C-alpha cells in the first residue's frame, strides 16, 4: 500500500503544477524542445497504461486505442508515434479528454495495486521507474510552462499564488580542495536509481579545487559587461557560431530595460537578483565564462567526489563530461532499455538538481544530460581548477 500512496502523491503533484494554467496554455509548443503541457499529462499516463496495466491487469481495456500513437515519446519498440515537432498541433484530444484519461488510468492503477498483493521485483522496478519518470516530467512541465509564458509578448505571471522556491544567496567565493587519489562514483545500495548511474566504479582524479557555491548573477553580469559575448577568444568555435547566429547577449529570460537588468520568472518580469545563482545558460555559455575567468568546469567525477561539501540543488550544473556509459553499463531488454542508453551521444552531463526538481527526486549520483546549446532548463555552473 505504500506504493499506492506514493503513486497518488506523484500523480496529484503533476496536476497541481498545471493548476495555474489557462486552457489555451495547454497546447502551445513554441520550439521543438518544449512540449505542450497537455502532452506531458497524457504521456506520463500512457507510461503506466502501456508498461503496467496492459500486460499485467487482465481485465484492463484501453481508454483510447489512438493514444499510443499520440503519447509515445521515443520508444521505437512500442510502435509509431507523433513526431515531436507536431505535438503542438494536437488540438485534439482536448484537455478534458486527457484529464479523463488520467482519471481512468488512475482508477485502474488504484484497483490493480490494491489487489496485486506483493509485486514481483520486476513489476516494482517498473512502477518505481514510472513514478520517477513522472517526476522528471514534472520538472519538464515547470520548465516548459516557463518557456511558453516567458515567450508570450505580455510576459504573464504563471500564477498569482505562486510559491517562490528557496534559492540560496551566493556569498563570498570559497573553494574546496580535493587531494589526488582514487575514488568511487556511481549509485550504491538498494534504493532507486536510473540505469545510467550504474555501475559504481573507481576513478582517478588529480588534485583540484572546486567552488563551494554556484556562480552568481552578479559574477556572470561582470562577464557580460566585460564584453564576454562579443569576444571569440572565450568560446568554442561551435559556441561562437551559436552566439552569432542567434544574437545571444545574455542568459535566457534576461531583459535590459532602461539600463537595468530584469529576468522573467513565474511571477512575471522582476529585477534580476544579483546574489542568486545564474540560471538558464547553455554549456557554451558556462564554458565561455570559465574561460574568461581563466578556470574550467568540473568533471562529473570531481563534482560527485566533492558534492557533500558543496551547496547544490538550485541549478543543474554543466560539467566538462560527455554523457557516456559507466564501465559495465547494460541496457535492459525491451522498451525500458530505451530509457537512457540510446541518448549517450553528443550530450554533456549536468549534475545536482534545480528549484524545479520534484521533492525527493535528487541524489548525488543523478546524471542529467542535455545538448550543448540548450538552456530552457534551470541550468547554471560552478568552477574548478587544477592544483
């Protein structure tokens, strides 16, 4: 019954995130990386229907046979699906239809979990994966909603009763020294982790220092004012082309009005808080800032080794590590094996968590990953240097 309680909590939080939206907000897809909120609501429901109810609840009947095509995200082994760029064209099914779908699947899941007794290890693992999958989409919902409203010409507030997350204030720069040595990294124990956190293994690192806190808006603003976005010397060649092609002059959601800097938040447009961690920057920008400072980004091993001495959790932090499998990594059989392994190319690892991460979802071994130009997630940075 503990799993049923957790299921209800996770499902309720997803719908709570959408409570401040208007009906028109649910269908907007301004760019390919942002999915309409109602698609997230349907896709997370499809996961439980497809991987748990259909194969394991004998009396279960599909809510709608077309929904596998509509809400399958990238699972090749589960059949055809709507192209990602077309998700914003899904005026049907309606929001009401999707909410009815959620209620239908939830009722079936409640009944199945109530009578299923002790789940097998495999079924429990799939259920836990589904819950963590939905928590990932809760963060995507928040970031996608912010992008949708943050690119509305009126820059409207997400909700009048929005509860601001607790984001730490950045103080005087402090450094943590880590001696040369062989360390272990990766998930351990029996608690849930994604497959990309396995296997735990040894790594050698040379002596280094890493910042105790993240880089602040004030520190990043100095980079802008020093001409960081107009000097090719600080950028990868690919990053420099990205800056020029997209006319990038500041982090996403930053606006300069009458000489003062503001940024868009779920409360609307507000003055830039200088002592909070910089947010919504790409890997290109994080790397360029580090170059400007004469420093570097940490590797994910360096981050994990020092994390218990660091202040982290308000921003996903770009690292200097490509997203690759750990030694001994194996993909699960079937569609579940498509969850992480197929994306281990042309992406960089981010560590930590963000103010949009669901409660209890973060852990020191968590490996997030995105492509180098992306910045609609709550991404920031901390610096490292060799000793």
